[in-house]
């Protein structure tokens, strides 16, 4: 049987040229972003990896020591284990609390309530305020003797709590502040809620679905791309936490709030062990990369898109 080869028509040639022209424009527009990634992300990351293999102190010429800094970190460093545990514990509480709190507030602010614009601004303002000032303000609320929270506890007959001076309470107390500061997540969730097609809710309501069923089977599936984005954003931010330790606890009590970024700061700018600090930095990057990779790998199982029904 002969194979019939159809000639390429002029409209097809025009479409092909148009697509190649659009591709060239797209690549040209991507050049600034690609250059930014190379010079502001990848090259500095390689520089950190290189410095982590030296004993550079910033005051003398660096000497190559190979993986000595990494071996010391995981064999003799007295802080690294507690630091990793504190960081992961804080990130877990902060991410889980921020996601629940932000989605709940966003759903309230999405309803037709009086002064809705005012309340939206109120919940967003903490995110744009200086972080150090926020933590100092919360330290007055947490104060052991005259703080507002302990005053409330004393009025109902409970014992006072050393919120940031007790190793059992310091991480949950700092996580509560991080949750309160998640105004950016509220705004993103609010935008996502407003983009959920109203026809889905109307169809579910006609089928007799109550409010909980509409939230579970309509709102949540449509919001999964926004949930993924906020989850990723919150995870990256909270795994790099340093401000609470700098502003309130100085890594204490004991080592209970000595986060990895605070450990890196202490190594670099207090003890002038820049090579050692870069090794800690690369460990932080490896933990971030691992969690991000897991999140992207599992996202296909639970992120809903309208095209999924056709596949």
C-alpha cells in the first residue's frame, strides 16, 4: 500500500511560523528571570558550597578542608541535633496552624459582612509590620509576672505560665506569633475563594448538600492549587525562621529555640566561623529541598483541576 504524503498547506506554514515566533518572544522575555536565577540563586549556592569546604573566618585566607565541617557538624557539634528538632517542631506547628487559621479567616472575610474591607485590612496589617517590633510587642503579652496572658490566667485561678522562658512552651508560643502573622496567606486564600465557580455551589445546593458538604466536596477541591501554593510558601518561610530567636529568646531557654538559621548566625557573626556557618546553611538548603521535593511529588495525588475529569 502506498503512503500518501499530503503537502504542507500555506495556513499550516503560517501557523508554524507564528508558533516559532511566539516561542522566540517567550524565550526572550524569560532571559531576565533566567539570569536572575543564575546570578542570584545558583551561583551564590555554589559559592556557599565552596566556602563550606574551607575554614574561612573572614580575617585570613581560607584553607580547603574538604568535608571536615560537615563531619564535625554531625559528630561533635553540641547544637545541631537540638537545632534541627527545634526547627522542624516550629515549622510543623506554624505551617499547620497558619493554614487552618488563614483558611478559616478567609472564609469568614469572604462572606457579606459589615465593614468587610476594614476587617480584611486588619488581618493583613500584621504581615507588613516590622517583624522585630511584632515579637517585642508579643513579649509584653508573654511576660511572666505582668503579661496580659498571665493576667487572664490568674483571673480564672490558674497558675502563671513561663511562655518563652520554659522549654516546654517556648516553641508553641513562638508558633502562635507566626500564625498571627500569616496575613499574606489570608489574602491568597481569599482570592482563591472568590475564584471558585458559583455554579458548583448552586448545583450542590440544588442536590441538597449542606454547608459542610459544599465546603468538603466543592470548595476544598477547587482550592487545592491555592492550598498547595500557601503550603509551600509557609513551609519555606518557617523552615528558615530566625527572627523569634534573635528578638526574644537568643536560642533559649537552653537550646530549645536555637533554630538552624540562628545557629548559622551564631557561627558566622559571633564566632566568625564562616566556613562552618556555610556548611550549616547548606544543610538547611538540603532540608528545604527535601521537603519541597516531597511536596511536589505528592501534589499530583490531591491537587484538583477541571481538566482532570477528561483524563
